[in-house]
């Protein structure tokens, strides 16, 4: 699924970002669990984290933003990387550490809600999988965090571009969490 989102490096520009099918976001959108604002936020988060990690080096600690600290030109990191790192830190502060871990795992790493729920500290995992309550809790935290991110970071788009352009079918969002 391809959607247009504000560019992490310049809000006056638009990036075309693909949301990976493996992330589960496409299925959540088709089931009406998330709507276009949450998809826009998910794509924006993915693009912003990619920009913050410019240089291709990923840390093992996914809860912390790491970048390739090799310096370009005048000995300073690029303005795009610095700006994106600050944005990621603002997102983390906006939604909280636990919700940020979920958003990062699903939107950036491409993990499913069930995969994240299995690793959740309170999860009860059996041969049948993770307990329903934990899976629902993680899904609700994801939806609420994405809605918050969209409102705080993506909702100020130019009215002519405020609608997210989606290639593929998305159900309208059902109410409630």
C-alpha cells in the first residue's frame, strides 16, 4: 500500500511511502481498525525514523534512535538527520516509551501486533499463541498512539494535501478503540 505523507526532512514536500503488508497495518485498515489518519501517521513515523537512521546502521536496541555518526563535509551530521532525530524524540515524548516501542516495532520494523504482544511483559503465551487481552491492549495502544501522532505531527498539512492518497482499498474507520 502506497500513501503520500509529509516529508520528514521538509514539511512543504511529500514523500510516497510504502506500508509493508507484513506490518499488519494494511489488514488493520481493511478491517476498519485504523483509518487513513493512522495510516498517514504510520507512514510518517517510518519515513522519519528512516531519515533519523540515515547511513544504514541500525542499533540492536530498537528503543533508542541510533544513527551512523560518520560526518559529512564540514564535520557535522546533515541537517536532515539532526532534524529527523529531534522529531523521533518528540514523537517518543508525545506517546510515551511503551507506546513508542509498539509504534516502532509495527510501523518501522514491520512486526505484527501479535508479534509485539507475544513479547509484552504481561503476556500469557501458550501453544495457542498470546492471550487475547494482551493482543487487544497492544492493538489499542498502537491505534491511540498513531492517532496522537497524526494529530500532533501530521494534522497541520496544507488543506490541499491533508487527505492521504492511498493506492489500494481501505475501509472507513469504525468508531471506538
